[in-house]
């Protein structure tokens, strides 16, 4: 951290699942929960990238709040009482996962990321073994115009990891989001084919942080990617920006 940017941070005291914990004022509920070994599911959050609260899987209950709050973007407060695993939260998280599966074409048995997909792993962890909602079966494009990489929009969960890593770490901002709701797509530049992008540096960071195999390297299965080795680099870069 830059010494000139250092400041004294006050300490907050709160409860998570009835247990007293302390936190810095700049931390989120998700930060503090992880520090104290409390599991809160998330798919869009990644250490080293700015949290955006896109997937909503990290919803928690906070006493006094009439709505569920996303843990990844909710700052801690003194005397906050947080519940992370109530019956309501379990129900909502399963529903969110089911909607993610129903919105696009996640056929795990034929997916390049089968066995290495964070969406698949999260469904298994949270006990989602069937989908109660009708599948939309969108017919979305596969852009293989890039020399090294391809993007299959049918597998995208709009976590925006690719957008953030390209902007915040690589500094290219090749990726962005177009549209609203179920019509949303991650795009390169002004919705140009990835292979024609003049801003793309072909660094592969967006591919490495993708949780579902939406972005993948041609000729390589998702399981061969070295995502874990990339995470410490993201954290280091974020710390240097503070």
C-alpha cells in the first residue's frame, strides 16, 4: 500500500450467525465471513477484482433490513446482526442457481468445462439436482474468430469477471456488457467479432477467470487451464492500487 494513502481504519463489531466478530470499516460482510470460516456462496466475486454483486448468490439476512443484502458489496456496520444460512436463504440461492441454468444452455455432459465448472460445482454443493423452471433454450452465437480463444455465449452467466479483469488488471477494457435482462451479452469493443478487436491484447486473463468455460482456449479443455495460479497475481495487483 502506498504510505501516502494510508489512513486509520476504525474497527467494527458485529455478529455473524450469533458469533461476535470484528472487522475493519472498509470490509464487506463477505470479507469478514471468509476470515471467520463462514461459507457464503458466490460466482461473480473473485479476490483481486472489484465486487459488483452480479450473481446475487451471496445474499444474507441482516436484522432490521426488510430485504436480503448481497454480502460482497455490503459494508460492515457496528452491531450488525447477520445470518448466512437460514431456510429463506437456502431457498433463494437454489432458485437463483436454477434460473442461471434455465436462462442459457448449460448441458454439463457435453460442456468443455464438465468437472471444472464453478456453476456445476456450486449446484452440487447447494443441493440443486433438478431445475423447476422452463429452459429458455436461446440460440446464441459462438465466436471463434480469435486466433487463440473462443466465446460460447450459451454458457455465460454474466458474472462480469472477464469485463473487470480486462479493465482493472490488463487495462484494455476490451469486454463490456450489452443489453438488459435475458438479452444481455458480454461483447468485445462495440459488439465486434473478438478476432477483429483492436484493443484485445490476447493476454488470456479473461479466459483464466471465466467460471463456466464461456471463454476458452482453442484446443484445450477447461481442466487444463491454470486459474489457481492466476489468483495471487490478481490480489497483488489490487493491493497495489489501494
